[in-house]
């Protein structure tokens, strides 16, 4: 199991056209999805595959973890 799902998650998000908007509170980043037209947060140390898949769902991408 990886130490963090975040690097792979960010790669998937970029490939789908999502992009980083700004830093959020703590160690979170705010991203935007052109698929769903919403902003969502991405933690910099996601250790749960369920959380990683939830982020993908918010971005309108099928789960991959």
C-alpha cells in the first residue's frame, strides 16, 4: 500500500482536465473540475483509497483505487 495516494490522484485529475486553483486551509489544495464544474479539496497526504475515490467522484471521474 502506498504511503499516500495523492501523487497518483493528482496525475489522474490533471489527465482528466482538472486543475489546481489555490492553496486551502492546512495542507489542502483547492482544485476545479470542468467535468462537474465544481471546486473540491485535495489533501496532500491521502492515506485511504476510499478518500481518494471520493475525490475522484467529486471530480466526475470513475473510481480507480
